[in-house]
């Protein structure tokens, strides 16, 4: 695994030494950035209103193939817009079943030869 310059970990937290925790590797940092993008709705970030994949917003929509298609298109576009320099995107798959949306993203961190499969799953409260 590649090492990375000191970057804040996501979610932000303070370590036992009183300092902010940082990502240990490039792969960990890219995964954390991807997680931020997937779980943030556009409009949530005050100074970056276009940032976000919008998946959590879809939890309250009908859980059907149409919802999954919209989420897949939105996520693919968001990843290409925000993480194009960090991620070589291979595929995005979204399934909606009842109150649950599952997102599977297959990618390679830029500069890495390893393929990563990240799965995010959220259910409506």
C-alpha cells in the first residue's frame, strides 16, 4: 500500500494524543473520500453546494429499478466530477429493496494497481 501525506481521516476524530487522526495510506484516504461523496447530499456543504452523491436523499423514494438507475447515474457523475484525479472508476451498481439502498463501487485508487470494491448500504429510519 502507498503512504500518503498527512490528511485528515473521515470521519474527523481526535486521537489519544490529542491530535487529529489522519489516513494511513493512499487507499484508505481514497476510500474515505469516496465515502464522504456517497453519503453527502448536494447542498449539504455550505461552500461547495454541488458536492455529493445524493444517495441518502433517495431513501425516501420508491425502492424500484427507476430509483436505482437515478442513484447510479448521479453517483457515477459525482465520482467523475469530484474524484476523477483520485479514482479510476470501473463500475457503480445500485440496488433498491424495500427501505434499503445498496451501492457497490469498483475502482482503482490513482497510482495503484489494486482494485477495490466498496459497498455502502443505508436503510430508511
